[in-house]
């Protein structure tokens, strides 16, 4: 609740409270208006378009005028062979990405924290944060170049005595390429927050542990990890909450008909059906399905976080 | 210092080696591109695999071709426009909104915060978003790039948390001195939250520099293309025709310059960011932590 503006406000009816609040703060509210308008237009505006999912959209009649078809497009999606494929791929790619992309930055932060030489530490940090700033287009360009049969990976295959192939033409490599390149780009960056948490673990605890004769491993297990556990918990919950809303940009830049089997996810399917093939209603329906799942995941994550850490995320 | 025993020495050595390898793997792809971009075009064209050092006769020919290309120049200026205007607008909206929302005792703040946070839980989706831009008549305008993503909710929340740490007593005494809220924001709040402001500005600027998806679905005229869209054509659609044909390269050589031009374009598009970010690195930890410790 808001702090009491003054003693009198407590006994006022709410309409008078609002008027009083406005008189007192109108110059602040004035500065809030642009942001409110931004959200109304660009975040709430598209929500109106969700109606499309239940209508047979024709540009001639617009969103309101198009005939209502109920759940037809949802049925169409779930009855098509693609629904299973894109849902499975979405879950799997996200799951692998979490499995590798979450713990490794923690390990990396722990290792970096043990480096006593300041310059070495700083250099490692500067280098490993860098890929985060490289554009996705460039990264995908490099991936395409490296994965060609005569590219760097081809060369590595040759050195290992295997037959080089174009990795992006073979469905079985896509998930590894996706997760691996995400890791390459984010390992250092994602470790920043854990490094910061590590630096706040009190030095006295380490001294006490050393006096008690605890070795490095014991210290990490009994002092360091418990010290950053709240940070780990919050971030894990956040990641799970936003798991299904992974960016499909990398996928649509890299995939092709040969590897849809493992690469096509819900959001890339929505993009292809809607933007490329102009199936607006069908695509909106599939997108809505995705949004609803996201919604429940985030609500669930927030509930868990509120229970576990006694501070909800928002 | 406490003396290290043997097992700790072994750990330290392995740790340094492991981190070195991580750095090597992180750097190699960019190093590879950098080395290939100054190699002999014929070698780059015919031989792939690793590039630890420039192969053959070193040349800057690829760079002169790329930099002399008018398409790159136009795209570069467009990106510069999107970065400057976009980041400016984003910072303006984010700072104003975050400051007001960070003040205590305003009734509407609770409602507005709920309204903003709900948009993290639920979005309209790609097609309704596309149709909104289309219905507003913004297709193929620069506004379709600048406006829809001007405020990022995460950045707004981080900024708000940073402003919440500006003590009310400081604000109150400035107000008693006759300063308006507008003045308080720019003269007191922003300088006090300097680290976070710098990091958020960097986030917005990098986002704008690297942005490609909205331009790809909204922009159709090449004259408004940002650099990343041109890059996509060159790197992923394998279309270097716009690059070599205008240069002073003979017909027969064009094909062999294709790969070289690719590598040089990557460098030209990546170097500016890599130059800027180390200067802001010292703000990362403080800037991000302030915002996320209590979100």
C-alpha cells in the first residue's frame, strides 16, 4: 500500500483520496503518461488482435467484421502432425538449453572466483563477456560458415577420422548446435550475477572454515554454495518461468526444410505460417496457445519463488 | 596469506589452464574471421578449415571493397540513426517512467506497475503485433522500428530499483530549494544512479545495433535497411552481388572475392561494439546488481 500522504487522507472516501493524490502529485504523473501510453498501445494494443484466433480473418472485413469460427483453428493445429513435432522440439531445445546453460555459468563463476591474479581474472572476464554483444546475424553467419562440410567443424571431423558433412543439413546436430552456440555466447555474461553474489559472501566465513581445517572443496561446498543459493534459486525460477518464450530468431535464421524435424519450434511455426504464408488466424491461434502456456509457467514460477525466498519477483 | 597445500596448487594450475581454454574457444570464431578477412582472397575461397594466421599474401582489399560500397554506407547510417534516436527515446521514456514509479506514496503507481508487469506474463503474439503496426500505417517507415520496442520492461524495472535507492531526504531538500521534479530527475536522480543509467543505455544501444527481426518484417525498402539486414543477405542468403559488382573488381574475380567480402563485412559490423563495450565493463556488476537484488 501507498504510504499515507497525510493524516487527513486516511478518513477520506476513495474518490476524494484519488483527487487529493492527483493534486499532490500531478506533475509526477504527467511524466508517467508517455510510458503508460507506450504500454497501452504496444503491449495491450496487440491483445485486441487475439480475437483473430477465433475468427476467419479476411482483410476486407478487418478483425471485427470477419466471421466467428470458434475453436476451428485450434482443432486444426492439434489435429495436424506438426503440433506434436513443434511442441516436442520447443520443450526439448529449452530443456537442453536449461540443462547446460544454467549450471555452467555457476561453475564458471566459481572457478573465476578462485583466480587470485587480478589481471588474469579481468582478461578472462573481458574476453568471455564479449560474445554477448555480437549480433545474432553475425553469430549465425559464423555458424553457417563453420558447419559447412569444408568448414572448421568439417576439419575437426576430418582430424577425428570422420566424414565431414554439412551439419545444418542433418537434423541430428541442430539441438547441439543451438545449445552450444547459446553457451558460447552467454557463458561469461550469465556468470556476472553469480560473481557478484560470490563477492558478497563474507570473508570471515572462509577464515573460520580454514581454521576448522576445511580444504578448497569443502569450502566451496559448505561456504560458497550456500552463500549464493538464494541467487541461484531466484534465477533458476526465472529461467523456468520464461523457458517456453525462447527467442526463435536464431532458429529461423539457421533452419531449413531438411531439419524442421528437430529445429521447428512453436514460435518459428507461428512465424512461418503467419508472416510467410499469411495464415493470420491459424498462426494467431497457435501463438495464443504458446502465450497461455507461458502465462501459466511464469505465474507458477512467481508462486514458487514467493514461497521459497519469501520475496516474489515482482 | 595462507599457504597453499599441494592439492590446491594442482587445482590452481588446472583452473588457470581451463580458463585459458575457455577464452581460446570464446575468441577463436572471431579470430578466425579476423584472420580470414586479411588473407589472400583465392586461398580464402578455395581452402577452408582453420585460420590461425592470415593465409597467403596479406591484403586489405576486402575492406576497401566493403567500405567503398554505397549499400554498406547507407545501411551503416541507418543503423546509426536507429541507435541514436532509438536509444535516446528509450532512455527518455525509461528514466521518466522509472523515476515516477520509484517514488513512494503515489496511488496510481501500484496500478501502473501491475499493468506493466502483466505484459511480462502475457503478450498478444506475433501476428496481432504485426497487424497493429500495419493498421497504424507504419509498415516500411522508420517509426515501425523505433516505436514498438522503445521501452523494455526488464530495463524499466532495473532502472526503477536504482532510483528507489535515491534517498527521499535528498529529493525532499531539493524540492524545498524550489527544484521541480523534472529538474530533480536530471540533476539529482540520474547522476546518483549513474552506473545503472550507463548500463541500461548500453543495453538499449546494443539492442538497436543488433536488431534485425522487426526491420525484417516491417521494412521493405532497401534505403531504410539497418546494417544487420544487409548482413543477413550477405551472410545467410549468400547474396554478395550488392557488394562486389560495384567495386572495381573484374567479372572473373568476383566469385573469388565472395568469401573475403563476407568476412570483412562481419568485422566492419562487429568492431564498433567491441570497441565500446570494454569501457563500460566496470559498470556491469554494479549496474546490474543494484537493479536485480531486489526486483
